[in-house]
């Protein structure tokens, strides 16, 4: 996560992290459904309005690195070295993300998410949003243009690769297996005469 530089920004980030850490601890100790927003705010010693200034919903407390995850994926596209192929850069970033989410201590969190319909629904909508952001970055990337459909499809495959690999017995091998299929599909699409995102494709 990007470290804030100003004093006010650092204080705001610290408060946000404190709320998220407190919420996760309470959810794991008592169960997600048994803990309310007011419980989290009281335990973190903040007002409910302060909590909502940092997190839009109870579900968002569990996915507090949502924005950072999305930014890391798009930066893997926009920040890669000149002439570095697109998919190897994304593969490397997904490997790093999977290592993070499968580290020691992460299993209870994923079990909690899988056990809650509300959290599963939030996770699914979050992945769709990440895929759209990634598709936009891919569309704008230098190199042979692909259709909007190809850009959106490969972005969804990449985001789903992360979700599938974190559940695999061997996450690292799963990432490589999935990306082998993604790369083969990407090659089949071939360059498009129109850039991704062209208005004539029906999407902005």
C-alpha cells in the first residue's frame, strides 16, 4: 500500500488501518454476522461516522486492501518496462498477490468469506470491478490493439486466476497453469484494426 507522506494523510491512514484491524479481529473472534458496525466503532474508539468515512459498508471492512489490489493490477500494465510483454508482467503480479493472500494466517479469513453469502457477493462484485479497471488499462497499453471484448475477457481471466489459484493445493503452479491458457487465448485473438475502447465497438 502507498505510504502517505503528509502528517494528516498518515494519521488518516493509521485510523483506517486501526478500524480494519479491529473489525477483522472481532469478525474472526465472534463471527462476521455477530458483529455490527457499532461494535467495530466502539472497539476501535472511533465514531460510526468516522468509520463510514473510511469504509462504505460492513463488507468493505473485510476487503480493506481492495483499492490497493486494483491499483497493483493496473500498475502491472501501465508501469511495466518498455517492450515488456503484457501477460508476463501480469503473471508476475498475480504470483505476488497470491503469495500474499495464501500467507500464514490468511486461511481463517478466506473461510469466513466463503461462509458468508454477503461477503461472497461483495467479493464477486469487487472482482468484476477490478476486471473492468484492468481492461481499461490493457486497452490503453501500447502494442497491437485488441477488440474491447478481448481486453475485457483477458482482464476477467487474470482476476479469476488470482481467485482460483488461492484455492489450489499448489497456488504457484496454479497461476502458471492458468496463465498458460490465458496467453494461448490472447495469442489467438490477434491484433485488431481498431483500438480497444473504440466507440465503434459500442463501449466507451
